[in-house]
């Protein structure tokens, strides 16, 4: 199985290959860590449906994923699992410095260009406000 291309079929294998948690003691903990992706997706969906944005919680979840899987795998897994929400997700990934110019082999896409993903302007504004208030 080719795990250079991330797909729904090889998602667990891809995640396991990139997982780095020395304190993990069982599969349940790994699955709990992977559930962080679902939490982020729910938060993005809530924002889409109600306008309620929990930017700090999203940033914390993305940082957790980065600490466990590294930035490249985190971005790929998020893009795969949050299709249709990239414009909301991208400002967070840019803010954290995780978003590369080009992402290869996610789903059916050979190349995803950062420049082709629009930015949700409300999210950008909230992250700027957050940044200014934390400095």
C-alpha cells in the first residue's frame, strides 16, 4: 500500500507512521489523539453554521496535532478530513506557521497550492485580534 499519498483508505496507517508520542501506552490513546481532528472539524462546522468561532481552542488542537504528528502530517491529515473547510482552516495553519506553499498527495489531489486556497476574512480578523491581544 502506498502511504506517500494520504487517502481515507490508508489514513490510519499514515497517522500511525507519523505518530510520535513516547508516553502513549495503548491504541486507545492513539485513537483519542486522532479524535482531535474530529473536534477541529466540529469547531469549523459550528463556525460555518452559527458564526461562533473558538479560535483559541482550534489553535490548541492544531498545536496538539503538530506535537504528535509533526507539521507536514498534521496539514495533510487536516486537509483530507476537512475538505470544504480549507478556507477556514488555512488562516489557522498560516498563523501557526504550518502551511507550506505546496502540499503533495492528499486525497485525489497531486498538488495543492497554498495560493489557491482562499482565506476566510472573518477568521483572519479574529486571529489578528487574538495576536494583538496576546502581545
